[in-house]
């Protein structure tokens, strides 16, 4: 029997040991599906998916060569308008990634460039195209800046035909007013030529403006009443009812602006200032009823109204200041959420005080016209 040479035996043994020690093919992450869009030109196409979603944060996830799954806890396949809250993660705060692999084919004679429209994303996001940061909205931690009403944004992607579109999202910690269903995209992004995307953006802006007609009209009425009441009170300082009317209408106008206008101030400032305006409007309404219904003749009721006004305004101020805390700290976040709940409960209870004042006026059988 012919003996095999020693180098051959060494090589065969090395190959055997390497195969035995290597992981099985089942452990290799599968590749992601590619979304092909043909004939993209004058119109727009919704990127409904399949999107890949993953909680957490890793810069390598923007790279097209990065793995599309990570074994346990890997990428989920989602529709483009499925939010974190819809995944039974309503209280999750932090980072998440959305990714979609695209193959784009322009229509004959269409522009070689493509643009993207994101209608709404909560709260801060960055957009990567083939590993390159192309746009962002707000500012990521450690010093996040996010806005009360995120608006639709458009971004250019250039003439690249194949690539990975990745959206890195940071969701702010849960606040008492959240719907618990946000975090990430709440509608599928649109892709198309720059002209088509621009037209769609203008259409959305017009629709938003039209939906706010009633709000803008109400705000104009509040400001008119505020100006007239304040001018009348300046001419006659003894008329407390005019000062109360100016306080109530001015605070309501300020609150409407803070909540409904797309002004690029930070979320913390908008919410904190709204809390002050909201409580100041309540206090103004109480004193307006007190003077208008002639209930200020009772020293005890007038004193109680003043005490309740101080308590309410203090609670609203503290509730607004909670937005400026560092909610990333678990201890601070837990304490802040408890405090927010207590302060919100206090403010909610005192909302019935105007009904109490009207009830007292009815018991006194005051003039119904008043």
C-alpha cells in the first residue's frame, strides 16, 4: 500500500478541523429582499416595504454590506407605516433603525435624480443613503432637540439607482400626553422625481393649512379680545373684569400658537410654555367669572379663588419645568413621571372650578343675562 506524503496529510487534517470548527450555514443571516420600482418618473411611489426594523443603535447598520439580521432579536420585516407602538412597544424610548434595499429604474425621459418625502417621524431622525448621511431633522442625544409638531420634509438622493435607504430614529421618553402609539415612521415615505415630490409637499402643506382654518380664526378672535380688553383696562384700572378678560384671552391665544403653529422651537420650550399659558388661562377664567357674576363680594370665596389660583399656577409651572430634566437617567425619569402624574391630576381636578362658580351664581339668583 502506497503511503501518502506527510504534507498532504497535514493539509487534509487542517481542512477537516476547519470544517468541523466552522459554524453551520443556518447561522448565517439571510439577505434582505430588494424593493424594485420601475418606471419612476412624474409621479410618486410609496415605500411600503418590506422595511427592516431593529431596536437599538449601531452606526454600521447604515452600511449596505452590514448583515440584515442578527440572529436572536434580529431585523423584523415591517410595513412602511408600522410604528413602534404598533409593535407592542408603546413605552419604548431610545433608538431604532428602519432599512430598505431599493432598485430604482427611471421612466424614459424622466429626471435621473430622485427625492424622498417623509411626512411624519417621531421624534428625531437621520437619513442615510448607501452609508452616507444625506439629511437629518432635529438633533440626536446627548443634547436632543425635537419639535412639537414634526412637519413633512423632502430630501434629495441623487442619481444612484441601487442602494440602501436607512433611517435612524430617536424616540423621546414617554410623556403624559403621548398617544403611546408613536415612535418612528407613522406613514410610508414617498419617492419620486424632485418636481413630483415638491408638488406633493406643497399639497400636504396646503391641506395642513386648510385644516387649521378654524384654529387660526379662533386665535384671531382671542387676540382681538385680548387687545381690546387690555386697552380698555389701561384706561380704567379699577375694572378688574377687563384685566381678567385680557388675561384669559391672551393666555388662550398664546397656547393656541404654541400647539398649532409650525415654529421651529424645541419641544421642551413649546411644552413648558404651553403649561404656563394653559394654567394662566384657567386662572384668568376664574377671576373673569368671579367679577362678571359679582361673586367677589364674598371675601371667603375671593380668598379661596386666589389660593386655588396660586396652587394651580405653581403646579402648571412645575409640570412645565419637568420637560427640561434629563429623562435618560432611569431614577430621574421615574421620579419625573410620578411628579408629572400628580401635577396633572391636580390641574385636572381644578378644571371643575368654573362650574362651581356658575352654580353659586345660580343659587344667588343673579340676573340671567349676566
